[in-house]
């Protein structure tokens, strides 16, 4: 006898997507503080490798527990692209930037990313350019210019930090646009785990730096690294994926 399944209502799905987005925003906001604290004793490259490895292992265990299927070969290049730009390059650029500018400034500047996402999605994903979106982009751009002007007067280091923040925003934006079509075919867990694993492999050349630095750092730095891996990275990217392409739970966490 067939068992009936009741699909999640549109209203409940919107509520779940909103909750996922709020979790993501909270976790990612806390990451700027955590990176600032951990990077006092760990280089950006070592910190990136450590948090990516921890997150990959945690997500991999979840994939095994849930018996997630492997993706098709056609999706692997796009997943690798997301892993390279969002998980590896974005993290390294952001953590290098936070050694030169404060966490608040870095957070504000990286948030130029949604402007780039809107432009790229409008062009490549054909999502269009509604008037409200253009107004929001203009406001965000003005805010980024004001912040950039405030930091650039302090000399070369802040300007270099500004450039790194903008590079991080660009890496983030192109990866978001590349990820979105994948969410129509794969679960968020699959994409996040594989992209995170690829990002960790990209950072493997920094293993020597990691092994030299970790034995000499304080315990709180290890704690921050673990939090950055399990909170903003593992959980934050899962909730981001769901919020980006809200759908019934059987497609997200089946």
C-alpha cells in the first residue's frame, strides 16, 4: 500500500528559508570576530587549512551517516570551482585582510559581495534587475566607498587590506552564482561537503606552516578554529544553501 506524503506548504517553506538565512547571517557575522582572534597566532593559510579540514571531516561523517549519493561527473567542475573560490581563496583573502583592517571594516567591505552577486545573477542566471534591487545596490556601493575612503587615508596597509576585502567579495560572488544551479540537482549537504573538501585540498601546500604553528598557539585559538569550522563554515554554508534555494526538506536534508 502506498504511503502518502504531505508536501511542505509554501508558507512553511518560506519560514524555514527565513530561519536558515538568519542562522547564516548570525554565524557568518561571528566569523569576522573569530578570524580576528585566531589570526593573532595563526597565519591565514594555516587557519584556512585547519578550519577547512575540520569542516570537511565533520560534513563527511554526516554524508556517510545519511548515505548521500555522489554527484554526477558533469557537476564536479562546478563544485571544484565553488571549492576553489569560496572555500579556499575567499577565506585566505578575508583572513589576510583582517590582519590589516579591523573586523567591522572587513565585514562591511566584504558585503559589497551582494552587489556583485546581483549583477552576475542578472546577467548569467537571467534573474533581471528590479528597481528595488538597483536601489539597494546603489546604497551598498555608496557605503563601501565611504568605508574605503575612511580607511585609505591611513597609508598603504589599510589600502592593501581594502583590496583584499574587495577580492574576497569577488571570490564570494562568483562562487554563489556558480553554486545556485547546482542546488536544483543536488542537496546542500553534498555541495558543501565536496566544495569544502576541495578547498582543503587546495590549501594542502600550507600543511607545513600549519604543523609548525599549531603546537605553539594557545588553546583558545584552537577553540576558535574549531568554531569557525563547525559553525560559520559547516552549519553556515548548509543553511545558506537552503535559504538560497528553498525547497522541501527531502531535497535539502534527506
